[in-house]
C-alpha cells in the first residue's frame, strides 16, 4: 500500500457557521487502495470512445472530437412568473483513481440517474512519479506534493475514467496540483496571482502532455481540448481564492468554487467570476450546520479520525445522508437556491460518506422523476453557469433577495411575474 501524506488535511479555515470544521480538504486518494481496477489500457468503463473524427492536439495527449456529447438543451431565460429549476451539483476533488472502484461507481451512478457532475482533476495525477521534478510548485521544492503521486497503472486507469466522464457529459475542472494547505510560505493560501498562474499552467501542461511525460503510445488521447474545457476549479482546502481570482479572470474562467463556506442562497459574481461556494446545510441531531462536503461531515462526526469505531458507522451514514437530503429539501421547497456538494474518492470511516452521497443522489433523482420536466436538474458547474448566464440580470437580482429557507411571498408566479423585478 502506498503511503499518502495527510498534511493537506490539517489546514483549518473559517467556516460559514459553527461546526463546519475544516473547510474542505483531503487528498482525493483512497485510504486503503486495493489492486488497480479499471482498464490498464486506459479505456475505462462505459462510453469510452469518441464517435466524432479525432483531431490530435499537441503531442496527442488530448484531441478535439467535436461538441461534447450528452449535454442539456441550450438554456433559455426564465419566462415571467416561471418557477426556477432546482439545481444540484455533485463535484469531486482530485478525481484520481487508485483502484478502489469509486471513480467507476459514481460514473455508473451518473448514468443510472441522469446526473452530470464536475470532476476537479489534480494535474499531477497524470504525471508519472519518475518525472515528478518537472513539477515546480510555488514556494516548495521541485516535485513536492502533499498528496503524493499515482502509480503508472493508476494514471492509466485515471485517463480512462476521465475519457469516459467527458463523453458521458461530465465536466473536467481542476484541483490544481500539490494540495499545499499548511501554514508555511508554501501554502496555497499565500500564493500570489503570478504563482497561481504558474500552478494553473503546470496543471494544464500535465493534462496536455501526459504522453510526452509517460512515453506511452498505447493509450488513447483525452477527447477534449483542455484549454477550452477548463473554465473553473476548487483550490485545496478552499484557500487562496482572493489571489486566484485575478488570474482566473485573466484566463477567461467562468466560475470558482473555492470560497471557504457559503449559504444556500442564489450566488453572485466576485471579481467578474461566478462564486460558487460549498454551503452550510442542516446537520441532523446537531445545533449547528455543516459544510456540504464529505470531509467536513467526517470531521464533525469523528474529529478528523478516518477510522472511527465501526459501531459508529451506521449512525454516521444516516446523519451524512440526512444532511445532504435536508439541504436539498430546504432549497427545493423554498428559495430554489442551487445545492453544491463536494466529495473525494475516499473510504473514510468504512466508506460511509460515499454511501451517503450516493443515497442522496438517489433521493434527488427520485424527486426529479416525480417532478415536472426540468424542475430538478443534476448538473455540472459548467452547465449551471451556462443557465445563469442565460438569465436576465434583474431576475437573478430578484432571486438573490431570498434568504436561506425563504420561500417567495405569494409564490413564484407573483414573485417573478411581469413587473416584479427588483
């Protein structure tokens, strides 16, 4: 078993409410990796092949294969008095495969339940450890990383799952590279805009040049142009957004999901970028709310222990599932603010958080089946901001007047009816 450092999990942040614990971190790697799963040839499972003509880009690590398949219809503005959809975004930090079956599991769940998600890829997960000194992390020694590197076999399976994810309609964002969350000068929380640019350029290069770095000629290219695909990310431990945003704006990014805790209200832009934070959601049986991420729920249940007594697991699973479902129900029944959920492909506390997020996905999918068409949408961040950008500014401003759990007085027809704009 490969030893993965955990220093990246120790950076405390400022939560949006009491009891939030750590603001969303973790390695994105499994605690107890088993033998590699997936396809050693890098094809992954599911819809792993592009159907359109392939135009190789650069060294052939990526390719233009046409418009991304399995996308929603082009968004339109809400009509006067129309009820806004309930959006739910499931996202995954790291998005590396270590053979624990979790990447495959949630790709399948997405297909089974008509859900699109965002996978925030850590760029170094496509860099062979033998070439790690190619990574020059700001204020850290060459090749340093607080999350380690994948084996060559796991890089191959990660490539296969990323290919399948994109062809299934999911988004590939970024979780940057080395996941530095400590208190020293190397922490991402202390990087300058120029250093963020270096980190992003390197993250993109590791995706666009994995063939050069690996020397592999028997693995298919990723079926997208990462320069165009990459429009948003989430920083390690939700640190450093203030200095990241000027660089993100310069690069033409459309959103960022790195705010250290938000509320279940309609979002707005920060420095010209959609600010899409993880949110405080109800925490069943507790007098405070918890951040909508598996790691933060785990922290509040077992005080950062990833291997609590197994007798606690059923209660942990029930409470975690209940938190996600309560967050969904509160928004759906009131202000229709989007729900953003963050996860890692981890098996903390017996894998209860993976079970919880899948149960929450199933609950939301069942509600979607019962609702009128388009009333509930499980989408990627990119798909969500597509919808936001299609709306009239005055309508979004009106939606932002609704607080957490606040339903529109008189119903949506009057609230968003003709002549009702703020």
